[in-house]
């Protein structure tokens, strides 16, 4: 396996949109679908990743390449950086209810993994584990002692991976029902000491 993990570039923005859409179980679709008339949700999310100087900027992501092809990635940043983000004009108050469990379980003062996902052909190869380990190294290099993420409890593959890597449940909230959200049950906040 010729695996390379690198910082995301502008050419990776379409892949980052896929990663967000895949990892968030429909939450991103619920927030952004139809926010720009005539645009597909993935195109809208690509726009979000092109905003420099924000936590959603592509520069806060890492990409996994195998044989020169992007096979997955991870989006993470220091949680405190969110305080400098401008309001997202594409997400109206009427859409924010789906994000309520995430805001209620909001991690503070640590390095936050927003999303990690692989393309189907790259799953179950240990690449997600390597992306998570790289994020942990990035967090340590910035002086963080803890890293956090959210996961749908029903996403058993991801949940099991995080447990195997030493993440522990810190809290849980009920998923807000929405036609675009692919899970019900609980959303979990998980943390790991570095």
C-alpha cells in the first residue's frame, strides 16, 4: 500500500465536501441543502471549504492518498478557533435545530475532529486509523492535551474504531429527527487524552 497523508490543497475541496457529507450522517445535507438555489449540496459545501481564515477552510484538513488517488480525509482544528468564525449566511435559524445536540455537547479547549471519512474502496484498510493518529500528532504539536469528536452511536464501525483508539464517551444527546439524517438514537461526544 502506497499511502501518503498530507495537508489538503484547494484541489481537494471536492473530496472534503464528500468527507463532510459522508461523515456527518445527513446533518450537513439538512443544514445546506437548497441554501443556494440551483446548486447541489456538495457544491455548496465546496464553497464552505473555500472560505480562508475560517475553521471550515480546506487548510484545516488532511488527505489520505493511495497510489496517487485521494481515498479519504479528516477535518480538524483547535476548537477555540471557532470564536473567530463569521456567521455562516447560508445556514438560517430555521435549519439550526439539527445541530442542537452538537452544540449542547460542544467540546471546549481542545483539538476537535469534525469529520473523518473514506471512499468505499478504501474502507477497512486501517487508513482512517492512520488519519486519526496524524490528527493526534497535529494536536500534540500545537500543545493540546485532549482531542475530541462526535459520532452517531448507531455508526458502529466508527464508534468501535474510536473506542479501540482510546476515545471515551463524555456525553450524549438525542439525534434531532430530520428526513436527511441517516441515524436516530444518540450522538456521542468522545474525547481522548494525548
